[in-house]
C-alpha cells in the first residue's frame, strides 16, 4: 500500500487550513511579542470595522468587543497558533463566508490524526483508518471524544467563517483530521489520543482510539482508504486540471464541466464556445448538462458567452440543466442562479455558497504576525437582479431537483446525479416555489405563456436592465409591443422586483385590451382602501376588482406570491 495518502493533500492546499499549525508549548511571551499581538488584534478589528460593508449584520458590536476582550486576556500566554485561531474567531462573528483569516504554514508543523471522514447526504462516513480497523470503513461517524458531530460542528463554527450550515460542514471537512483545532476548542487534550465513535450498517457502535503524528513522520504510516475500494471512474469525474471542458455522454446528451469562473488562457471562453457550438451542430443532442459542482468561484462574467450559446440552444428546443453541490460557491452561485433565470432547472445538492452574500473580496495583512485576512467589500443581493432569487436570502442555493451522491455509487465509480437524469430526463423541472414573491418579469412571462403566442422575439432587448438571456425575454418583447408594459423613464423595467397588486391589475387589464378579452363583471362592492393608491392605476384596479381577478379577501399590504399571481392570470384567460 502506498505510504503517500492523497486525501491529506486537500488540507495542505487549502489557504485557510494552512493556518492550522502545531501549537508550540504554552508559556509567557515577552513584552515585544505581547505588544505585537495587541497591535495585530487592534489592526484586525479596526480594519474590519472600517472596511466591511456591514460587520455587525449578524452579531452586535458588543459581541465583537466582548470577544476581543477575551482574546486580550490571554495574549501573553497563548501560542502563536491559538492567537491565529483567536483572530479567526473574531472574524467569524461576521458570519460572512468570504471574510476570513488565512496564513502560510512557514515555520510550523501539523499534527495529523490517523483517520478521515467524508460526507454523504448529511452523514459523516469513515473514509480512512489504520489497517487494523479497515473493516469499519464506510461506517457512520457519530462522535469525536464523546462530542456528537452536531456539537463538534457547533464548536468549529466559533472560528470558521460560514454564512450557512453547508459551508460550515464543508470547511470542517477540509480540516477534520488535524489535531490542533480540536485542542483549541477543548474537544481533545494535549498528549491524549482522540476517540472516534462509529456505527456500522447493523447499528452496532464502536469507539476507536486514534493517534496523531507529526506531519514529517506521517508518510511512514499506512492507512486503509475507502477510496481504494473504488472500482471505476465516472465519465463526469472532476478533472481539476481543466478550467472547463465538454464531452458527449451519449448520442442525446452533451456535458460541460465548468470548474472555475475564470478564463483559461490556453482555451479562451470564446474559442471554447465555438468548439462547443461546432459539436452541437454536428450532433443531435436533446439535453445539455452544465456541471458547477466543483466550482468555487472567480469572476461571474466569464461564463456569459456560454450562457448566450445555451439560450440559443434552448430556443431550438434543447433541454438544459445545471448541476450544483456542496463545493459550488461564490461567483459559481451567481452563474447557477443565472441558469435558473434562463428557465433551466438545477439538479444536485445544496451549495456551500449562499444566494445573497457578502463578497467581492479584498485582502490585508496583519503587520506583525503576517496573517492575511480576506474581507468582503459589498453585499450581493441576488433578489435585486434575478426573478430566480425571489424570496431567497442568505441561505444555500437549493436545487430544483435534489439528488445526492451515494456512497455505493461513489465506490462503483458512478455519478448518482447524472445517471438518474439520463435514466429519466422527465425529472428536469423547475421547482414551483409557490410562496415566493411574484416578480414583474415572471408575471409578464406567465401572461405570455397563457396567451399561447407562438412568435418568439429573442433578438431585441426591450429594456436596458436586462441581461438578454432571461426565460421571459420573449414575453417582455411581446408585452412591450402590445403596450402591456412600458418601463420607466430611464428605459428600465425592474423585472426582478416584486409586482404590486396595483401593477398586476394594470398588466391584466392591458392584456385584456390587447387580446380583446372581455371579462364579465362579478362584483359591485367597493375596492378595498389598501388597493387605492395613485391615479395612474385606479381605472385598472377598479376593472380588475370588478372582474374578480383580484382576490376578494387578499392581504393587499404585501406583494402577491407566485401562486396568487398565477391565479389572477388564469382567471383572466378563463374569460377569453
């Protein structure tokens, strides 16, 4: 068995995990070091306050001050490693996945616990252990040193920057075999072995004693690895050597793996799109899959030429779907939402990146320790830009169709998600999200769909604030031509903004006029006061109320949700 275990490399190549270093024995530091640490801590806090767009959005200033005070109490006695994690814990109070502390590993050593885990559908699975316990590989890990996995995650969350649970689990997974964080958190004791409790498939539990070794001596240790049992490699396996690539999966399915939101200098995106277009023209594909499951971000605009290509394929009747997972993060989240905005469903698992999030990272360095800190420079509210993000916030992007990778498929070299899609492409449907706010763009899109108009104008961009790839673009062209929508004085339409009841009434009445629909009057009572606003829409509100398009007992103090919007549209066309 090879003595070099590639699974450990993920820690050594992770910028944050490089911070997880061997604690030098605790003891009093000299006055010079004490002053340097105080200076670094002050600089960190001052810079966070002055540069973060909303540092106290998730924790009050008092919590930061209290944490800083706790750190100051032990500046003179803690190790350099503990000080680094203390700085990280102060930063983590922001609950911002993009604002975090990192450090190069120069001058430090790591202690590695001789075990590893992976995560399958929310369950921690033993993926590496000493040869004596090889039979336990694949068992569920339920506790570490008597702490349940939920308790372990809660403790790690005190110094890991994460704005959602998926990000926290992923960040913990990246360091789960490093000893020092467990000691820092009081989970493990100095000089004592770790205990790992596992539960096998029959429900039997067993506690293993796991030792830790210095990084420099680790290569003399053999471990049994779950991945060594893998019997095959999926056609869609992650290729970390490529920024993006494309291939045929079968005669009807074309696959694109998009691993970084950045331009490949050896294969510019424009050239890549031309290659893909040629392959699509030469084939007869009915399905295109674009895989963002291993994309951790970069520049969200890099993909745009490819999105335009996908839009053209969609208008030709080709089905398109995006794949997402726990490694999908940052700009890749924006790209995934853009796919939804185009009407394409997302398939896979919840992401570590949040829909709304702090981002656009800048960096600075603490003057004495050299610790580098990434800090967000703005808050990105996706719901301000995309109908697909309506009703979502600082939360993981959830797939329209959830399909989790199973352990058995991983060992067999199968891609659970892709195989289920290929077995039954009919599952590729966008989630309804009936309680999400109905946006202006979606409302007009549904009006267009119900009208049954066959002419699709996708060449014109009717308003200035559109990307030109929205699924409702033909609807806006139709609606503008029919004078159902007009936009504002600047030529914008604000398609992602929630439609008001009054705006919905105007769109409905204008649609009735344009299509010569003449609904019968079904009400004589007065319009509720909450629907009475400005003069421009009063005639439309009166008509929509009299025709019974607006709900008789609706809560008009809040915008209609998707279900309510769809009901109004169906009532209009029922009178056609």
